[in-house]
């Protein structure tokens, strides 16, 4: 009978006449897979075939007094939609897609209630009646504040985490704001087991970034830094962030190299209404701000837009083919004169700056802007737009640090420091980030999103090192490095759902489809990197080039550019079905394609001082020869201040015209084609092209077993084709590391084709997860097992040498690297005693086949770093986490909350037997050591206080990272280089913010309050430790003003 109520699972279901529409039915005989394909191809027609939504309505009552409760929050967990009860305790949620849902009901002073398996049918309203129990404690009354169950709140994310099958940790925009984090890098410090390396790169459970993937709204973001696989997370301003989630277990719908974890940054999509936020900040750095000892150089610094422009570009006169450097002659040929003129023009075309100077910088500064709006057209037709812009400019400085090179010459000898240096560095850094999002939601079941991400980072670094080479002499080493990184990513995504599209067995099945296309380009440009090294005699303030060295070991100017283009496509389909136990199960299928092309270009030049033709009695010849060295007016004089003065470079200023002769003293002129300091190509540069193609497909099922068990099982098949093709334009040769029979390593030059690399492999990656609900709604136990992989990067494969300064560590890739294979096991217990509180414990174990490790060794007074495959490795650890509002102990502590998480880690890399035997000669042999980049422990702790009525927030945040192995021991020809360890270091930050009126806010931040030094040391198996480097760090104090409308 029309209008008669029906019964469904004990809930009263009545027709919703305003929602009635035709239901989508599949053609008979079509398989689910074929139907998904047809639906994907017929997306434009979906808007004419929208299934009707249903609805939820009901009442919330006080259980003890049976009276209506106004102001209670009712939330659909899966949809993140909420409604608040009116004065009669009633609520209504309309246009809810058919399916089974979990509801949470919360109100201040009452126990939160969770209702599972609430059925919503198409075209019908489901009635729900909830009675809340007042929460009373024996001593003090505990009032639990009702909280909006939305994804940008901490309580909301903890609820989602509680419902998740996989192991994951999340932080909300709410907690990020309390922490005073201005970007995702600062936010990740709050996640259990997460660390940020160099303030930029995310790692999970201490594993290096090769094991951690970063995605933006589920789409991988490429890295603009060739040294890293992970994207710089400090480029994403928190004003656009809804949440940051770290998944610690692999499921087949994730990329195969998400071993340590996947970091997913979720941005805001459709705002609730007009949105406008702007803030400006200023920061004082104890070491840098106003310090006239700050290191920079003439013409140095980062432009306000982060773009170097043409002033640093490789001069157009620099060709790919260079004529031979002409020898000076009394009667040079026309060609010799032309060649000398060419080198004169080439030398003078470069910016005449190659050394440091000191100048006080201004204070750090920044601003952030977020704006957006939404437009409701008709029905559920919604368009949302959000744009964000962030800009920050910072200075960093340390002076009188330590930078040593050490080694062991024998098994019983101590670690000897052979190159002790003092080290000073000034860095000027700018970050510019832009994010634009347009989301169109024609209905509750369909959404299209277009996102554009533009990030630019620029760093200008001046470094000055001094090595004592004798009682009265030092070696001075200067480096000027400008680096510009750009990332442009355009993402197009779609999400679609067809509730009740299939009838297979009992009930209706829901089909979901999401897809993405992402076009990305990255670039790192290092225009005109400049190195200069000289000896300095303190007795007479004179300088010269070091003896027994080549020109390129003393001076260099390098132009290096890396460009990378990436295209990603992905499609995922979900079939949601009702299991026999009235719970919801899911089958998920997907395809993924990732194609990357990289080009690497480098041109290096060095200054040479040609032979000076003529008699020493000739004044001009004698003057010219004097330019080969330097005589200063004091111990602080630098040769680089005058090295590139016009009269010292290119063609000599006074040259002979026939019949004058430089061998005749009275001539007072140099040879007609006489050159002084002249810039010439180094001639050993290597370029390369790289390509990587990843294709994958997967299938998985989420199956509820009984009322409390849920299992996810599936597998992913992922193929990798990764290649490097080096090109040596000058010599046809590349440098490679050769390991001799005794285990020592040396450098050899081989044909470029021998430096090529090719990896072409496919891997099955199975995964199994299970979740057991020990106490419904509050306590869970999770298990997970999976296999994953880790790929080498382009840089790690390419036979190209890069270094930070002359006589520093030179990184050389290894074309023989192989993909690592990892087996993962995880278990976690979680207890959610009340909204916002959590107590959790985890244990995990990872077995790694062919782990990629980094070793360091010396050869011919050079220092090399290279990645290699070890045979096996492992990682095991325990994580403990607790977060709670302190008002559970006393209502006087309302607003106070505390959180702490600790991760204990034990990693092992099994040293190959032949490496052990070679290192035994230097007393450095061990059977195993820690994995490279792996800390021994991680600790995060925080205390926050919020006073909602006053608009005040205060937070204290402490983090500490244990010892980390940076490079492993290896043997060169003459010495053994011990392990290099980064010493454990703690950090303490304090933040406070205050709302002023409805729109204005002020905040202050004090960072790095402990100001501990960054230290590394050499470590031998017998326990000997010797300092490798020490750098002081600075406290910073910032003040910002924000306006919100």
C-alpha cells in the first residue's frame, strides 16, 4: 500500500516523496568489470541518470529524564556530514547516498554514542532515535565537549582513524594551528614515528625518503630535488591543508614503494562560504639577523620572486666546442690571435665575483594568503574555488663550525683527522608556493576537481672553510652556490558513485569510480656555482694556488640544470556490497601508469694561468707574472676580492706591437696574444638522459567477518623500467668506482656506454590486513603483512660527480644498483576512550633484500660517497602513543591536552663478507651495522592549552631524534673510512596565539629553544668516536598578525 511504512533491520523506513527517482539497473548478463568500463566511458550521461538519495531523521533524548536534547551533533562518519538537533531534539540529514553508515552522536556533558550499520535506502527516510547518558565521575564532574566531526578537527581524524582497517596516523588543521606549524614539514613532527630531514623531506619510522611516498589528495607529487625521491613538504602552506595522514602499512591500492609509509596531504576542496585569510610575519634569528659577520658575496642573495634571471645564466659566448688555448708567441698567427681574443671575451663575459664577503642581513619575513568561495546553483550543484599563496624569506648562519676528514691507516691505529677545517656558512632562502583548486560537484555522487600547484624554492649559500696546513700557513676554501627549484603540477580528478546500480545476491550494490590525470614538471637550476681554493701564508699575507694540484682542483664555475617531466594516470573502481552479517564489504580494482623523463646538463670551467712569455727584466712581463699570486695588506685579506679585476684576467693589458719584443727589457710589453687568468672548460662533464615507466594493476577485497572482524586481502603487480644513458661530450669517458680484489676502491675512467644503467623488472606485491574490534567503538587490534619495493633514484644510478665544495665529499652514482624488496609485518592495539583521546601501541618488522646503502671512502686525496646494494637488512621497532585532554582528571584543567609518542628502532644491514675482510685491515670490520639514514629512536611530546572564550591557544612541543648513520664504512686505497653518525639532537618550540575580536589574531613563536649543535662523528667498532662536524643552530623568535574574514 502506497505510503505504508516498511521495516528494515529494526529501523522504521518511510518513503521520501521529495527524493523519489528511477534506480539504475545493469543490463542483464554483464559482468561487474564490464559494467565499470561502460560506466567510465559514459560519464557524461551520468548526470541524467542520478539515483535518488535517501535521508536520515530522528531525535536525540536524555536517557535518564527522557527529554529532548538540543545542540547535539549527529555525524555520518563515512560522509563527514553533520547536523545539529533543534530545540525539540530533532535532526534531519537529506540527500544521503544509499548505503550502510556509522553515526556518532555527541553533546557536551554526555557520553558519545556510536551507531553502526545504519541503512539508508534510495528515496526513503530512515528514522533513528538515540538516548544519551550523562557522564558523571565519582570525584569531579567531567564535561566532554561535543566537537564537530569534520576532517579538519583532531577528534574527527581520530574517529576516522578508529574506523580505518590499515595502520595510519593523522593530524588535523586544528592541531597544526595549535603547533604553530606554517607548513606540512612542521606539521609532520607531530606524527608518531615521523621525522622531517633537513626541514624538508618526510620519513616514516626513520626509513629514508626512498621508502616514503608523498601524495597530494592521493596523487604522487614529484620531487624538484634530484638528491631526493620525496617532494619537499615544506612547500605546502598549512592554510590550504585539511589534514595530513601517514599510512604505515601497505595495501594494494597504494604505490609499491610505500614501504615505510605514505604521507597524504589533503587540501581543502569546497569551502563552507566566503573565505579570506591573510597573515604577515617577521622573525628574529639569533645568529643571522643584523649580524655583520653573515657570509654572502657581491651580487648575492635571492630575488623576491625566487628567479635568478639572466644575470647568472651561462654566457651565450660559451659554445659546445672550444678552440685550443693558444700559446703566447712573439709573432702569433691570425688564428692564435683570434683564439686568444675568444678566450678574453669568454673570461670577461662571466660575472667577476668568485669569493665571499660579510654583510648583515635583515630579519626573516613572510606572508600567507588563502581565499575562496562556494556557489550553490540548484539542488546539490556546487562549485568551490580556493586559492593560496605563501612566501617566506629566511636567513641562516653559523660560524666557526668544524668540518673534518678522518680515517684509519691500520687495524690498531686510532682515527686520525687529516684535514681539520673551521667552517662558516651563510644561507639566504626563499620559498614561494601557490595552490589553486576548483571543485565542481554536480550532485552528492559526482565530483570533479582541478588543482594547480606551483612551488619555487631558491637558496643562495656562501661557505668559507679554513684548514691549518702548517704553523704559519692555512688553506682557504670558498664556495658560492645558488640553487633554484621549481615544481608545476596540474591534477585533474574525478569521483563518481552509483548507489543501487547492481543487484547481485542480497540487497543493492554500490559502484564507486575515481580517476586522476596529473601532468608534472620539475626543474633544478644551479647557475654559476663557484669554487675557489688557495693557500695563505700568515707571515707575509700572501696567497697562491696549492702545490701539486690541477686548475680544476682550485677554481671552478659550474652550470648545472636538471629538468624532469612526469605524467601520471590512475583509475580505481569499488564495488560495495552487503555481507550476510549486515555489514558492508568492498571489492576494489585499479590501474596506474607513471612515466618520467629526466635530462641532466652540466658545463664546468676553471681558471688557468698560462705561461708568461718574455724576460723577467721586462716590467710588463714581471707585472703579469705577479698576478699568478696574491699579496694582501693583512691577515684578513682575501685573494678573491681582487682575483677577477679587469687587469688580471683575459688578454694582458699591455701587449707588444711589432717590432717590439717582450724579451727586450726596454719593450715593457707582453706577447701580442698573452693571456693572464683565463677561463677554460674543464672538459670532463657528463650529461645524461633518464627515463622511468611504472605500470601497475591491483585487486583487493575488504570483507567483514562476523560483527568484529574485518579483513583486507589483495595483490598488486607493478612493473618498473628505469634507464640512464650518459653522454660525455668532451672525452666520451665517464668516471666509475672500481673495487679491487682486496676490497679497496679506486676511480677509473670508462667509455660512457659502460656507465649506462637499465632496470626492467616486475613484482607481485601481496598484502593482508585484519582488524579485530575488541570493544565496539573504542578498542581495536590490527594486523598487517605485505611486500613492497624500493627503487634507486636517477642520481643514484647516474655516473656523474657532484660536490658541495672543493675537497668535499663527491657523490658518484652506481649504475649497478638493484631494486630492494621488502617484507613487512605490523601489529597495533588502539584504544579511543573518548573523543580526542587515544592510547596505542604498535610493533613492526621489515626484512629487506638488497637494501641500498651509502658508503664513504678516500682515494688520491679525494673523498667519495656512493650508493651500493648490501645483501640483506632488517628493521624492527615499537611505537607507543598517548593523547588526552587533561580535563578527565579535573574540570579545572579544561582546555589542557597532552600528547606523547615514542618509537624505538633497531635496524640492521648485513655487511657482505668481502667487505668485512677488506675492512679488517683497518679494524673496521663488523658483521652488521645500522641501516643508513635510520635513527635509533624518535620522541615527540606536546602540551597545548586552549581557552575558547578568550580565543587563546598555547602549545609547547618537544622532539628528539636518536643517532643516525649517514655513511657506512668503506676502504679506499690508502685508508679505511669509519662510519659517520649524526648525533642525537632535541628541539623545543613554544607557540602562542590570541584572537582579537572577530577577525584579527596575533601569534608568537619561539623555535629551537634548546639551540643544540648539529654534530656528526666518526665511529669505529671498538667504540672510538672522533668529531666529524659541528654546526651551531640558532633560536628564532617570530611574530605574526592574521586577518580572517
